C-alpha cells in the first residue's frame, strides 16, 4: 500500500512537496477551533508518511507551520484581537505572508535537499512564552 508515484516526480527523479500547516494542533490549541486543529494535525501525519513513501523517488516532503500571519481572515477578527496577539509574541508583531513564503522557498531549494519529514515553525517566537506573565519580562 502507498501513495501512487506522481509521474512528474518520477520523470525528474526528485522534487519537493511543501505543506502549509499551523502551530495550532501540534503545539498550541484554541477553544472552538477543534476542526481546524484536527485538519492541521492530519496534514502533519500525512507529511511524515508521504516523506517515507516519496523518498524512493527523490522527493522531499516538509511543512511550514505559521503562527499568526496578517491575512484577510485574521483581520476579520478585529483590531483588538490583532493588538492582543501581537502583544503575546516576543518580537511584538504578527507575521506576513512573505515570512511563510521565504520558509517555503528554502524548503524548495537545493540547500534543503537533505531535509524531509520535518516542520519549520514560523511564528516570531509566538510559542515561546510559557504564559502572558513571561511577556512582562521582555
């Protein structure tokens, strides 16, 4: 059993699969987002098994796990939410889509050819504080 080899990867004898997941599920949780967390955790399970299965074709499979990134969806939660979230991040600001794109670009590069089945957290330190009290110290 296994995933079917993708013909383009077979022809090229290699390639990259990069998944955009989230810190929500494998690292953090948020009330009311169970469905979201389950889907993101599922992506990471897929990534690990696909990395094993696709290795025979020279394909690496990795994931980028963003924290809070300024997108339309996040903006819809309101300015108070955005300020509160930025205040809980050690670097004191939310990420942007270029931050995620740059991590994906690295994983797609030749320099990342020995990396597979791994995740890169891109969150400006969002998951570092043990509590909001820890943020008062910085």
